[in-house]
C-alpha cells in the first residue's frame, strides 16, 4: 500500500487549492448568507476544467484519476461546501452515469459540454415517498411510440433549477420493484418538466435544492440511459462513487474547521496564556486531528479501489460514514473551541457546523451506509 500521492495528484491538489483559496474562499460567507447559486464561480471552474476531472481527455475532460477528483472535491469544500456539492453532484451523479452507461450518441452529445461546464448535471432519484427506500419510486414512465411520458415528482434535488440535465429515475415496469426502474437523461426545457419549490436549508446555502415536477413530460426514447429496468443499478453503482465524493467533501469541511480551531486556540489568551497551552484543549485538538487522518485514509483508499475498477460499495459506505461523522464532530468541537465567538457569524466555524450536518444525511443517510456495510459483511 502506498500512502503518498503521486506527483500528478499533488499538482492537481495544489492547483485546485490555490484556485479555491483565491476565487472561492473570499466569497464563501456571502454565498452562505445570500443563498444565491454561485453561477460565476461555477463558470470559472468549468473554464479551468474542474467540472470534467474524471472524464477522459478524448471526451473533453481532464482524464485524471478518481483520487485526483476526490482531492478536487476536498479542496473546493475546504473553501465552500456548497461549491463542493455542486461539483460532486455534477460530476459523480450527473456526468459519470452517462460516461458509464450512455450510448455513443449520448456520450458525444453531452460529455464534452458537461466536462467544460457548458452543461450542468443533476441526479433526480429521491421522491417525497422514496428517500432511504430508493426503489419505492412512484414517478412513472410510459412508452408511447418513440418517446416516454413521465409523471411524478422529485424532491431535494441538488442543482435543481440550475442544471441543464437531470438523470431521472422512473418506473417503467410496475410490480418489478428495483428491476422495474429505468434511467432517463431529461433536458431542462423538456415539455411537461418544471422546477418547483426551492428549499430553505440549515446549511449548504448557495447550493440549490428543489423539487422537480413531471406532468406528462415528453422524453424521447433516445434519452433512455442504459436498458429499460437497469435504472436502479445505474443509481446504486454511481452512488458508490458519489458517496466517496461526499466523504471527500466532509474531509474538506473538517480540515477547514480544524485549521480555524488550531489558529484560534493559539492566539486566544485566557488565564494569562494561549488556550492551546491547556491540556484540555490540546486533547480536543489531538482527537480532531486523529479522526481527520483516519477519515482521509478511508476516503483515499475507497477512491483508489474505485479507480482500479474493484468492488468498493462497502469501502465507499465506510468512508462516507466515518468522514461525515468526523466532519460533524470536528466542526462541533471547532465551535466549542471558539467559545462564544464560535457561535457568532464573525467566524466561519458555525457555517462549517451547519454545512457538515447534511453530509450525514444525503447520498444515503449514515444509517443506510450501515445497512450497505452490513449487507456486504454478511
Ligand atoms: N451497485 C450495483 N447494483 C446494486 C448496488 C450497487 N452498489 N446495490 C444494489 N444493487 C442491485 C442489487 O444487486 C439488486 O439487484 P438484483 O435484484 O439483480 O440482485 C438491486 O440493486 C436491488 O438491491 P437491494 O435489494 O439491495 O435494494 P434495496 O431496495 O434493499 O435498497 C438501499 C438498498 C441500499 C437501502 C438503497 O435503497 C439505498 O442506497 N438507499 C439510499 C438512497 C440514497 O442514497 N439516495 C441518495 C440520493 S442522491 C443525493 O443525495 C445527491 C445529493 O443531493 C448530494
């Protein structure tokens, strides 16, 4: 096992870290406060190739390995978790299903533009009645001649309203459970397809989370992704990769909170010395650093397995579970170490804590991750 990044991975990480610190970090608090989708920054990311890191060069992407892509999510999330999830959902759940399951025509049509950030992707699985129980969908797709007619609604869709393409899951064969679900590439502007309510959230403001409505939406049969009935497997296999990405996002948030806490405790004086000189504070810092290192190894290992095409559902869930619990614990301790200032918006740690919470919930709650881990063990 190698525990060092290759020169190429280090270069990508450093380049993205520099971009994130210059182009994102100074605006992160404003993005959170105003809750506006950071379109200009997303466009800049697209121009730099950051929206196509794992896409092969011949398809218009950077062609970097999966771990490099994870490093990108981590560094972007260190600056702004909202931008981290915009990137993660666009690439892991919007773009990679097309790369893996798309027809040649679909790949040619969409991948170069998605990699360049000219088209933004989203993933429409969750419904009001089907969250953790993801195969219990009620959105229906009925084939009529050369198109499908979709009816139903989706909820909590990241990049909703901002994305140009939605990988949408609907039931084509009722009674077949998970095997009766199909995936479609639904374009913004499709007749009968509209964007509904935008959620007001605890954190991750700036990342759009909306409902989607399908009312006799007419989707050409050429937009079917993979085969009929393959949809649930497409969703689950992409979530394996997506969950590692959420682990990387959590890692970025945790590192940001830890660095803020370390800096603060070194300069904040009480009882005549910096609070970092008290052993009670040192033990908290030591525990935070230990958890972050462990999370990093789990996320990087799962990414390496994914890159090598090895089974990684269990490792992805372990990485997601541990890294996101780490982000919640570390950000909560970072607020604690800032005392009263930690609870104020003058310091970024309260934002980190609010942003961390959702990482334990989306792309499968941490209870669902335990189900996946246990299933793989048994
Ligand atoms: N890869 C490929 N196929 C898989 C798979 C995987 N990782 N996991 C399951 N499958 C296949 C199974 O092999 C099975 O196929 P067969 O019938 O041919 O054997 C089929 O899918 C059904 O599998 P299960 O019986 O295990 O399915 P289940 O109904 O028990 O559900 C679950 C399993 C793990 C609970 C699943 O429903 C799940 O992951 N739920 C959580 C949903 C989720 O993560 N949602 C995230 C939404 S996206 C998001 O959050 C993005 C964002 O905004 C950030």
